[in-house]
C-alpha cells in the first residue's frame, strides 16, 4: 500500500492527540464536586504539595484534601501546622528556611542564612523530615557572577557540616529570572537562575548533604530540555516541584510540559523522593485542579 504524505500526517496527528490525553483537563476542570475517592492509585510518584499556592485556603483544610486525594506529604505551610499534618498521617516533605531574596550569594547575609538554616535543620530533625530548602538569593548590584558563586560556596560551607551531622540534605532551588509578571511566577535578579551553574556549585561543596531542588517549571522557562537534564543530573537531585508552563497554572492542556513523560523519566532514574505540586490554581475549584494534577503525575 502506498503511504501518501497526507495519510502519514493524518496518522501522526491522531497519535499525538492520543498521547496528549493524560494532560488534558477532565470535564473542563470542574469535575471535583462529584469526584470521589483518591486521585492517586499507583503511588509510584510520592506526591506532596506546596501549601502557599492554595492560599487563602487554611492549611488544615488543604491537608484533609491532600489526604483524601492520596497525596502523602505537604510543604510550604507554617510550622504551627506540622503537628496536625503529621497526625493525619502525612509527612513534611521539605522545611523552609531563609527565603529566596536574602541568600548566600551576598556575604552580608551569611550570618542570617546560617542561623535560619541551622534552625530549619533542627526543625527537620524534630519532625522526621530529611530536607531543608536553601537559595542563592538576589545578586547584589555590581557583583560579578564569579564572585557570587564563591560567596555561595563559602556561605553553605558554614552550615554543611551541621547538616551532615544531623543527616539533613540542603536542597538548593533553581529559580527562573525571566518572568516578571508576578512575584511568585518569576524572580528577576535571582542569582541561581542557571541550573547548570547550580549543579556546579553543589559539586564544589562536595557533600552528600548538598543537593538540587529541580523545579520543572523554572527549568523549562530558563532552559527547556527538561528530561535530558533530569537524566543528566539525577545523582544530585533531592526534590522536585511541578507547575504548568508558562503561567504556573494547572498541569492541563493549556501548558507546554508533558508531565506524564517527565514523571516517567524521573522514575527511570530510580528516584524515590517527593514530587511537590507547586502550581497556582486558576480553575474555579482549586481542589479539582489538585485532583487533576495528582492524576496526571500518577504514572
């Protein structure tokens, strides 16, 4: 049989449409009012959630939804909520520390960051969490990137021994500096906006207690080539975050990342840690959005 160009294009289009189905919104994104039972059934991806994205929903209410949907952890909520979250049987997947603006690329912030990181490590030990987040901070005016890199390494070395002794991993989060439309969609001026440079700094620390927080949203915006980088850097990745690109919304068919394929690539590396949903809901029912995202990532 002769295969014409038209027939080939038609077949290819059909295959692409079928492959895209897992990321498509379910029942136009409004289905959760009638949806029952857990969204996570496979559980090979240990899903968490960044609580700040669902403000102003109270953390205890969000925790109950996470439990019912089959998520296994939370992060990005006030420490005062940790006891209730743990009583529900959920883990705390990541402990916050000094924030993304005041970071170790500025030597004037070293004392502040060291104190915040040591306190966060103590909290993590107390609640049986193995990871604490850290950031480079904003690049000071007039400072070149080589000096900023040296400052980062010196700053983290002040606390890395304490992390090692307590068996806690510091997770450096790479952030995008391109998006200036919203204070939490992008971070203009953030020094650690090059994921390859972030990995080089981690390697210079030379400690198993210093790893990368691979935020899929930020990596896609700054670099793309997400799956290749997951495979390239999996040995230094300790945590993952998700969000739709470019708008940091749902993991639906309005965005450009094929999350089922990304999740499968993560599993192929042997990763057993947490993947935290960190999208900002735009659907009228935010729990519908969370249910959909949890289903998409449950490969």
